[in-house]
C-alpha cells in the first residue's frame, strides 16, 4: 500500500498587550522520523525574526528548536510547515499473547537498550502521578492473565466510552486526576488519564503528540486550518515493541496519525513554550492544517468525526 | 546489583562523649582546652561570649528560618567552644570523605554520560528513572568532570562505639562552608591564646584552592566568576554574600544574568559582560525556567543551552542533585569496589532503599527499628519513626510502602555523640553533627580541615539549623606544621596591580541608588520631625499654620490631618500625625518604614558595603525603636541619635567608598532626594509667604541645617529673599538647590552609557536656576507697596520650581529605565 503523504501547517500566534522586549522560546514542532514515518520537508518560520536560533535533539529523541526574539514585539508567529509520509503497513503487528503481568514483571529486569528506554516510562512524571483510583479503574480491563494487547484495547475503549470529549472543562494545565474525576476533557486529558492508568499497573506508557487526519462532513469541502494538534498514547511490550492507541477516538493509530514527538507527559513535548520580558496579558491562537497530498493514497473510508 | 543487607544496625543505649571517656577525665586532645577554660574562668568566658554575640549582630550574620515568626535575618547562633578533632582521627575522616567524593563524582559522570552502571546492572535503573532530580536535558552533555561535584558536603555523626558514619550527602549546592569560616573568625577572636597554642589547621588554604579550582574550570585567563544566589530571602543568604566577598566573586541573582547567543552575560551598568563560571546556590531544577522548572523565577532562561554549547561552566554541575538521595547509600560499598577497586572507607548510616524487594521485605519486618523517609525529598514527606506508628496503622503504612516502594528509604537511627557547649555560664553536653566539605580541584581533592559543627537545641533533639539549632567551630589539632596562609595576608610573590573596579550589576546599582535615596529621605523626615516636635505644643495659631505648612512639604499621602480648606488641624491632631509619621511601620512614608527600607536595600548589597557601613545600617534600623508610651517630648533626643547615625553614614559615603559607578548611583540618589524635598519647601517660600507666616523660614533654615550660616550673614533679620539665596542659589551651600542640580549633572555625566539628553535636561535646570537675580526679586513686604508686575520675577521663580519639581521624578524614571529596569522585570512564562 502506498504511504499517505501530508502537508502540515501548524501556526501559533501570540498577541501581547504590551511590547515584549526579549522572548526565549522552545518549539517542539518538527515531526520525528521512524520506521513508518518519514519527514520529507520541514521549515519553521518565526516572526519577528529571531536573533538566535539553534536546533537540538532532546533526551527522548525529539527535535527541539530554541530561539530568542530580541526586537520589541507585540505579536509572535511560529509556523511549522512539513511534509510527512506515513505508511500503514509498517505498523507493528502483535505477535504474542503475553499476559500484561508478565510485561510488567519483565520490564525492571530488561537491561537491553530498548528495555531500559521503555522502563523509564513506568514512573511518575511531573504531570502524571500514580494514584490508587487509576489502578482500580485500569484493573477492570487488566484482569489477571489477560493478554496485554487485549487489555489495552479494552481500556482504550472504556476511556472512549466513559469520558466525554469537552473542550470547555479543561486546559493544558489540568492534572489527570481532575479530568478523571470529571470524566471529561480533550485529547491531552484522555491520553494522560490512560497513561496514569497504565503506569499505576507498572506498565510503560508514553505521551505522543502529533496530528490527526480529519474528514469533512460528506459532500462538504475540506476546511483549511480547521484541524488541531492531537495526542495519544504509546505502550511498550517486550515482544511487540511500542503499540499506539488513541483513547480519544478509540482507534489504533495508522496512517491517519502523524507523530510529532513523545515524552513522559505533555510537559516534555508542549509544542511551544517560552519566557518573555514584558508582554503583560497575552492571547494564543493556534491553527493546524493537515492536507493529504494524495487523498487517494488508499481508499478513503467514510469515517466518523474524529476529535483531538 | 549489590544490595548490602548486612548493614550493621546501630542500637546503643549510651552515646559517645567527645570530651571524656569516663565522664571525668578529658580525652588527651581536649586537655589543653579544658585547662585554658579553667584559666579564663566562667566570668571572663561569659564576657567573651557576649562579645561574640555582639559581633554576630554587628556583622549582621544571619540565618533565615522559613516560617519563623521573627522572619528573615535571624542572628546566627554560635557556641564558642570548638569541637576538637585529633590529627589521626582527622586523617581517617579526610580519607573517607575524599574517597566518597571521588566515588560520587564518578557515579554522576556515568549516570549523565554512558550509563554503563545501569546497563551492567551495577545501579538500579528505577532509582535513576524515578528520581525527579534526574535532569534529562543534561544527559550526554559534555561538562568538565571536576564540575560534577566541585564541592561535596557530608554530614557525619559518631556512634557510641566511636566510629564515624555518614548521615547525608549534599551534592548540588552545599551550604555552610561560609558559616564555618565566620565561626572560625569569631572563635579565634574570642579564644585567641587557645587558638594560637593549639596548632589548628587553617581554613583559608581550602578557599584559596576553591577559588583556583573555579578559575581553572573556566579555561580562560581572566575569567568572570559569579556566585548565583536565590536572593536575600534564602536561608543562607548571609553566607552567600559573605563567600562572594571573601572569594572575590560577583554575587548575582538570576535576573542579573541573561543568555545571548548561547552565552551567559551579567547585566551591568556598563553593559553586558560575559560570565565564564557560575558557582551556584540555586537548586538544580530552578536554574533554567525554559528547560527545567517552568515556574522558577530564580534561574536564567537558556542556561541549559549555554551549558550544552560549552560557553559557561556551572559548579556543581546541573543535575548533581541526582545523588543527594539517601537511597544511594546502600549501593555505595558495591560501587566503590566496582569503580575504585577499594572498600568504602567511611560507612553510611544503615539505609535500605525499598525499591528492591529484599530491602522492602527487611524494612517491613523491622519497621520498629527504622525511620522511613521519602527517597526523593521533593515529594515532601516528614520522616516517620517506625516505632511511633500506632499498631492499628502499621498495616496501612506497610501497604503504602508496598504500593510505591521506590519512593521510600528506611534508615537506622544513630545515637549522636555529644560535645560540650557553653550556655549561660555552664558547660553542657549537646548532640553534634559535623558537616565536612570536600573540594574537587581537577587535579586532586581537598577537604576543609574541620567544618561546620551543628548542635542540637536541647539534649537529644534533632540536629537541624532549620529547627533553630546552634553551630560551633571544629578544630583539627594538627601534629605537623600548618599553612597559615590568609586570603588577605601578603604572599611572597608580587600581585599584579589592578585599578579596575568590580563590575556593578544593574540590580546592585538599583539597590545602591535607592540606598542613597532612602538614607536621604530618612534624614529629611527626621529633620522635619525634630524641628516640629518640640514646638507643636507651644506654638500660637500663626506658628501652627507654619508647622502644618512644613509638614505639607513632605507630601504625605498617608497623613491623617484634615484636608478640608475651611478647617485647619489642631495642635493635638498634628501631634498625633507626627507620632504616626515617626513610628507607624504600616505607613510607607514614616521614618520607621523608611529605615526598614534602608535596611532592606542595604541588605541586598551587603557584600558591596564595608563592614562598618553594614553595621551602621543595622544600627539605623533599631535607632528609633522606643518603648510604647514614651512621652512625646522625649522623641527629639532619639531623632538626634538617629540623625547622628545618618551623618556617620554620609561621612562614610564620602570618605570610605571608591568613586566607582556604585558610588555615583548612591550619590545621585541622595542628591535627587534632597533636591525633591528642597524644591517643595522653596515653592512654599516663592508662593509667596505673607509676613505672619515668616516663622516658616526659621523652621526651614533649621531643617536645612543652615541656621548658623544664615545668622552669620544676616544676624537675626529673617527675610524670604535672603533665605532663598542661601537655600536655593548659594552654590557653596551643600544643602542648596543649586548645589544639588549642579552635582546631579556632574555625577550623571560620569556614568557609563549616559544619555546626552538627560544630561542636558539637568544642566539646563541648573543654568536656569542661575539665571535668577534674587536682588531684583520684589518680594511682597509688610507695608511695602506691591508694584504692578513687580512680583513678575517671583512668579517666574515659582514656575521654575514647579517645573523642577516635575523634572526630578521623570528624570529619575529615565535613569531607572536606562540602568535598572531590565534587572527588575521578571520574565513570565507562556504556553505552558
């Protein structure tokens, strides 16, 4: 099957009440490459023009761009444009029926590079704490002896059904505990809740940021810029490697998902953060556009509306 | 993976007595001290102890205790008797702590580098990954190996059998070496003969080595080294400023630094100056809000990137807090064999990290004999003494451990040894902990001979400075020759002469400027109060009006006097107002509040001022404290005493400070403040005054300390024009407006990077002041006819004073934004 090719534009606009004299920023907006994802082109346009700009690969292998804007400005625009190919057929296919407890048991003993890399995602991180309520919620899916993949898909489906997609109740700082209590949130909350559940069972789960292909309502043209950035979860199994699940849409990501970066939680991969001198109150507007260059790369199925 | 379960549990009933084995005869190395104490006698010792206390207050040695009702700046508590350590014992301790520092440094190097210890199973991966102090952005970053642990502090305790044990390691920004130095200075001063005859190993060589180590770290010939402090509210701020001064480094806060083109710069009044080495006292994760903790206001955005680019060296290296956890301790004996090929010389207090099953099981079955602590202190949890948990709650606690075992460590409690302290005329015995320090010079390791001895507040209680304990000096009684090097004493080789002053960070200029302003403001208020208080009860109606007029020149926004035009304040109301202006700490414009501000801004630049000046500032703060209910008329002597201190301060300002940029800012602050008050007062005269209000002139002369000059010239004739001449136009009178404006222009012109337009504004004001010919001024006189248009000159003068009154604050703002504003604004975090 041919890979899907997307042109992605991710544009963030900060507007400040007062002029900013110096702004130091980090952008995590350059898509990763992997076995099933290839980065064909990428450019990061920043206005005003930054005085300094350096790129660096972080601890998790994400590509970060550090820049400093030093001319006084009341508006900052960061626009990432990329072209990415994603193939569906190189997605890992589960080979084993390893019970989830077995996965949790082997992780601490696995000193291979891949094992160690995965093991660090078992622990609490700044934004995702391990709590008894997460464990008991997860245990309804992770019943004794149940194969890892089975239990994972069940948990994904339960979160999808039990939680309501609602962009009004949470923000980027909402802790998973709160989203869990309210049973509402956006993709970030869905993902962080699921990660908290998995880590509570000593499983390795990481936070993936990226983009999701959306489909216009039947008969309507695709709306440019109506997309949003997305987040989902990746879980490690020694036999299958990393397996992605998208609890917001109850799907296993395939060539409709483009991976941007991953880390322990949102804090490791927030697309744009920074410190500014001056500025006062500010607003942020984000526009994402994901356009399939070859919309017929494979057969387009009528799909339900997807959330991110 | 090596788990040392066979750690000797320490349970002893008695404690080790440092002073004496049998409770009667001193141990040999204490004999000389005990003999001297007997010779000095308790009375003299008491006197010396008082002297030490006074010196601590005078030097402003403080230790801020969080959540202390006394707030910041609590005097440091010191015991005058040193802890004595015999030479052989010290050799043993020194080898032990140096080996430990070597080992910990290698561990850090590996965990932030190749991580072979993890891959080979020598170190549990969970202990690395679960640790919030593991700073991932620093992994794989090349930094000089000796910077991981530039300095290590080790808390040591002695068990009843006389062996030394490590209680804790301080690996990221160890505190206390400066207090150790200060303790030494004080104790050597109080017990000079004993110190001289005891052959005590000196501390100065250690600090010389530290300075050299930091210079070497820079790989530059003439490096700029700064000491990064969390600021005056930090518990050990005194020590930080003391060390900065002692080592000759610039004391800076995060806001003083900025990153440009991946290098760190110090913002100074001369512009940006590159920083080569940062000796930090800010905790790891607070150092860079961009890449580490986003909410930190203590750090420098972009610092991590500058480190990665190799453009700045930080000591201790960022991330070194990783191994501060006690959970490391059980692995040290194995790692010592693995990395150094040696047995660990100095044991740690028996510790179990619950992250490993056998250790957890052991802890759960021995809960009564251990204290359980968080493995990662940032999680915030008080130590739990297993024996104190009620039986009913034990299984719940055990479950808590089982659920997240890697979050906990358990330790044996150690019975601390005791040492003599001098308290209220008696020798008492108190538990002690010795904090020892090791320095990595890059080519070797050096330990502070002795260190900081911390003393429990009461018998058997927990030893912690945060809980309000004392400290004492520690003397290593050497058996060989000692190096008596002093940081200030001449050495044999000639020094290179330097005339370049230390850079003045913008924040320092800011504080010094305000120090000048507040000191002058305090003086103005005190002079006005001293002129008014004796008069307010005995004046007639017209004079009362003049006093109110004088008070109004202070432009107090917090005055309680009636504002209505139709009712004037009574003398009782004025008296109340003056009392409040003098003592009410809640009024920002009171003398008391102004002196608090003097002390605050002075404290911020303490390491820049001479000891005498710091002493004066601390005296000023307390100078107007009087007992409640003191009669009103007893205040003038208090004010006079306060004014004497203020004069002493201005004397030092003139005679004891180098004429660098710092001094310029202080003087500009003073001149500016004096000009502001003076302009307001002169405007009252130019309004003009009707003759029955002329006693106002008398007050004015007194407030401006110019009564004598006036009388010499005019005897007792009081006339407005003559007063104007003396207080406004007389260029020789240091209290005249002409003098202030002229000097403001001159001083400003000497500042680096000054703005020509601001210079011109001040010069213009001075020039237009000189354009007035007061002899031509027709001031309305009693019985004199007012010539039509005759007081035109007076109206012009009034206008000039009004314009000057507006010019001064706006000129000050312009100066502030030119030199200080960037140091003051704190960055805000966006997008997270």
